[in-house]
């Protein structure tokens, strides 16, 4: 028993020394003990991850990543409604016969262009022949009475003839002049131009029955309503012309949005070939179409190249409200990463992933109120490639 007690004391002393050795050697190496070191490693923050996605210009081109500069713009609140193209009534004209007769010539076909005052048809008319003959006879009589009046005037001034003869010659001359004016007025009522009336004296006798119909505006023949040899009356229509450089669009606006539509608001139509056509609201009808419960709105548009054809059905975008924004970016430029809106800013080494704060937006753009400055270039096209590349660095290693 006396031998066992010293043995127990020796074992306890050796265990105490063994427990103290790691700390002692750790101090000798300048590092903390194992237990303290493991706790410090767990509590110390890790390195800040690099927000730059490094890509060479060649890699950016290969990935087809499009870049635009952020800058000021205008946010639009707009609606899309059905639109039907039609001719503008202010650019539509009808060519009427204006006399009774028979169609002698039809000089234009459907779809042909006509210049203003160009002859498009000819009517053979007895009424026109009588009016022209009456005018020519009145002019001939006027010339004769003018000569007789000048002769009588000279004789009267020389005291050769009596005053009664002079007054009679003057009355006859005045009557002849009145007949010329009446005959000229009748030709003008038949829509003969001043140049046509002046040239009647040199017109062949065979053409006295002809009445030329001229285009009142420059435009395209959209309707041909008569044929050769067809009898016509003054009310008969021969052609319909339309100047298609400007057209109208009938817009079917829902009643819920009708109160927001105003005259002068911008309207954009996309043509069948993808071209955009700009116009403005010109009429907001107070009546609502009972069948469709939509408001009747008309927009006026320029039609370069005559790309918009009357009768075509398209969609129209009406800009109801507009508000300025200091920094505006396309919607395609914003990616949602960890539920945070993020853009990729172009740098000399590639792109920087940057979290931004968004404001208002419309169908195409978003306002950035914080995190992006005007003039900074950001990725737009194929920005999802950068989102995928950024996600690779967030996968933990085993």
C-alpha cells in the first residue's frame, strides 16, 4: 500500500504535463493553442468575394453580350389596342362626271398614280358641245359688235352720225359682252378650266363634245367605277383617289381606359414588316360602340412608302402618361440574383456585378434610383450568360 500511493501521484503528474505541452509548443511557434485556434477560425470573417467577372473582349463578342449606356429617359404608361387602317377623309377625292354623256376614255387603271389636275377620263357630252358652241358664237358676236361700236363712236365724235345711232351701238356691244360672260360662266359650271375656255377657239371641231375629267388631288386610284361607253349623269362617279401619304387608324379603346385618352397623345403602330409608324390621337369620340363596349378613337399617321394599307388590322400602343427618369435601363439588363435586382457594369477586365435599387418602370424600361450612374455601360443582350457565370463562384467546394 505504501508503494501504490507514490505510483498514483506520478501518473497524475505526467497527465498534467502532457496536457500543457501543446499550448507550450504553440506559444513557441507563435500560434494559439489548438482549442483557441479552432474557435478563432470559426468566428473570423472570410475574404470578400470578387464581384468582377473577368472576360476578354473576344469572349464578350463570342457570347454576344450587348452593351448600352445607362442614361436619362422617359417612362411611359401605355395600353395596346386593336387598330384598323383607313384612308384619311381629308386626303380622299372622288372624280364625278358633272355632265350628262357617255364615257369616251378611261386613262387610269386601278392602283395607278395620278397627279393633281391630270386628265384621268374623257366624257362625250352633247351638253358640253352646246355650251362650247354657245360660247364661241357669243365671242364672235362680241368681236363684231366691238368693231361696230368703235366705228360708231368715232363717227359720233366727228359729228357725222346722230347720238341715237351711237347709243344703239353701245347697247348692242354691252349686250354682246354680257352674253360672253354668261356663256363663260356656263362652261365654268361644267368644270372647264380657264385655260380650256381660252383655248376653245383653237380646238378642233371634232373635240367640241369632249369633257376632260381631271384629278382634284395627287393620289392613287383606289376605285374605278365606270367603263368605256357607259352612260353617265352629272352625279355619276368615275374614280376614287386617295393620297395615302397620310392615313388614319381607328382604335378600339376599352371603356376602362377611355378616360385616360387625350387628343395629341403619341400612338405607335407596328406594320406587317415590323416597321414602327408614329402618330397622334386626333379624335376621341364621345360615343361608345354598343356591340364591343369600346370607345371610338382616331389617330393620324404619316405613311412613308405607303406601307400601311387601308383595311389592315394591327395593334396600336397609346402612350397615356410620361414621366422623366434620371437613369433608365432596359428590362433585359436587370437580373434577379438572390432576390436582389442586379446589373452587370462593363469594366476594363470584364463586368462588375452590382446590386441596384429600382424605381418605377414601364413595359420596356426600369428606373434605377441607386447603384448606377448615368453614362455607365451595362450588359443588356445575353446578360443571363453573366448571371450564370457569376453563379459558378458561389458553388461551395467539397
